[in-house]
C-alpha cells in the first residue's frame, strides 16, 4: 500500500512538472505576441480575453511573460545544476579518490565556501558586475554563477563516497592487477558515483530556481526585457493584500508548485530507496 501511494504521488509530481515544462515550451504558440510587446493603450490592465493575466505597468502581456519566464528558469536551472554536478564530481570525486593531502586541501576549500552564505556570495559577485549587460548575457552570467558557486555541498558527499570506493575490494583488486591510477578513477570509481551524482543534480535544480528568483527580486538576475520568475515576483512588492490584484500571484503560485513537485519527487525517491 505504501509503495502504491509512493508511486501515485511520484506520478503526480512528474505529471505536474511535465505539464509546466510543456506549456512553457509552447510559449511561442500560446502567446504569439511575445514577452516584450507593449500594449500602451492597456497598461496595467486587469485580466481580459486578450490578456488572460492582464498587463504590467508598461503594457506587456503578463501571461506571455509568465510563460517565457518559466521556460527560462526551467531550462537553465538544470543546465546550472549539470555544471555544478560535474564540478563536484571532478573536485570532490577526484579528491576523495586521491585521499591524503589532496582530499584535505579540497575539503578545506569546500569548507571555506560552505562557511559563507553562498547566496550572499552569489549576490556579491553578481552585484560587482555591470548592470547594463544585455539580456542574453545576464541569463548566461546568472546561471553560470549558480553553477560555479553551487558545487560545494555535492563535492563533500562525493568526496566521502569516492573515499569509500577507493578502499573497496574491487578497486584494490583492479589496482593489484596493474590498472593505472587514472584508468581506475575514470573506469571504476567515477561510474560508481553516478547514483550520488544523479541525486545531487536533482537536488540542485529547485535550489537554483529559488536562487535565481531571489536574485531577480533584488534586480540582479535576468535583465529586462527578458522575464524570469524573479523579475515577475518583483511586481508583488507594492501589493497590500492578496485580494487587491490576485492575478499577479500566478508566478508565485507556479514557483511554489514547481519547487514543491521537485522536493516531493526527491523525498518519494528517498522513501522508496529505504
């Protein structure tokens, strides 16, 4: 019974994520006007048949901006997670395999990064960069920084796992058979880190989505006119109550649903594994 409930909730989480991704990928068809077109005669308008979620203060269709912003976050957050996971595998995995001074040095650097609130470190690095970068450059810079600064927690896990694999019987047997150290790492150790690396990759995606949203709210994320969940959430700053303009809360609801689906999917996987 518990397994059936686990499968049902996992299926629901996957269906929600698949639906959100599919709708965002169809943004060109669902919102042919685009995210930057201004309807100045209908600026800051309420929802209507033409503009399902109304328009923002300069007349841009909010529904189109939600779709395009969702697509940016859901495509580039996994890319940043992939970059951070690869860095964690190379730094943490290699340090754990080498052991000794290499592992101590790598973990010292990792501890240094972990001792700092990495979101504030990310904000600091992004803040010192020019604010007038192009929208495309801001997207690449934002998620590149996320990937380059978000590898530390996964590196510690992979370092410990690689250390256990280094002392395992099959690695010792391969070493005794004359297999070179480099081949041992790439052929025997690294492939066995895949389950841990896979888990760290999926854990990082919602973290990076929330991080980009925080940067966007502070005005340090994706540059205008490109939308993102962070820039869309920034519109909530002047609202007094939910009932004032409830359609503006659609990006927040969507963000909560997506992050909750990711977290629930991960928790169900952990329960299934145990």
